[in-house]
C-alpha cells in the first residue's frame, strides 16, 4: 500500500506479507480520514489449520494498519472480498464477497467503523439462484438511499447454464430486489456475466458494463432505469473498440461516461 505525491515521490505505507496478502481492490478514504480496504485471501488473523478468506482493514494516513474483520469459510460471513468498499450515508461500510454466506455463493455485508460485521444478504437464497450468485463488483448508493450492484452469474438461467448475472437493489437493512436478469433472450444480446459495478448517472438511471454478450458476444455498455428497463447502449467489437470490460464507468463533468 503506497501514497504518491503529485510530483511522483512514492512512500510505502504498508507492505503486505504471507498472512495478509492480496489486496485486489482500491482504497477509500472515510469520513474519519483513515483509509479502508480489503484483502481477498489470508489475513493477519490466520492461525493453525483455519482458512481465513480475506479481511477488511483500516490504515491511518501514517501507515498503521488495523484488521477490522477476517472472513472465513465456516462462519457464514462471506469469503474472498474483491471489491472496493463504500461508506454509505449512515456512516457504515458496505461491500460484497464473491463466495461464502449461507449458500457459498456470495454476500452483501455491512460493517460498522469499529469492525462489527453483519451479513445483509446471502446470494442463491432463492430457487435455482434466481436472485443471482457470485458478486464480483462493489456497490453504489443511489440517490434514494438504497444500494445497487451486480452478480456475475445466477438469475434467469434459461440460456446460460449457471445464469448470466443480475442487477439488484438492496436496502440498508438487507431487503434485496432483483431488477434485471441478463441473457433474458437467446444469444444474450442484452449482455452477460457483468464483472463491473454500477454508476448512477445525473439522469437517475444506472449505467454499467457486461463482460460478455451483446451483438458480438464480447461485452456491452448498458443503461437501466429505476424500474428495471435495460437498454444496450453499445456492443463492443473486440479488435476495433475493445472487449470484455471489467471496471466500472465514471461520469465526467461533460456528462459523458
């Protein structure tokens, strides 16, 4: 973990080791001035034969690291957090784990600033995982106060064996609504298996990208209304304009994404 000045002077704040390695997501600076992030594999709490599947940590601006929570396969609290945390308007942190939970298919969790973690939702709680499974991306808090995100698989399942992913809304107390199920028609022209999170545009709609599907089967850019109506804005063309997008969009000051 490092900081770098605008002129390029780099300072290492923390060097991860074999017991707390693999931070795959970026950091956020919380309202208390500290930095918060996740590791996706064993944390500093690893002891003996127990496998710990990642951690949530806090780092002071001077580099003092504190592990706030360690995930584990057997505890049902989730496993392998790969996404950036968000701090919601209530002051708590929210994130996803790709695996773990009661069904082993991923979770949405809430964590207080002092490290008290609560699983808000375990995916694949509905028949045939119609609510989605394996969320890879983080969450975004909408203007309505709810959280929005994507799952990489699950959902419809009619055209893709494990389902092609979903877009969901979840309240801060854990009530989940599936807004859209990808690959709702043959050949997935609407996109498939999103790895990226969502962005709420200035128009109130949600914008994102699917890793697969579209007219050329290499990914899409889409818009979703609050009512769950999806419009494919662009289908990638591989060698002509890119393929398989994995990161979230941003909306710039000119209004474009």
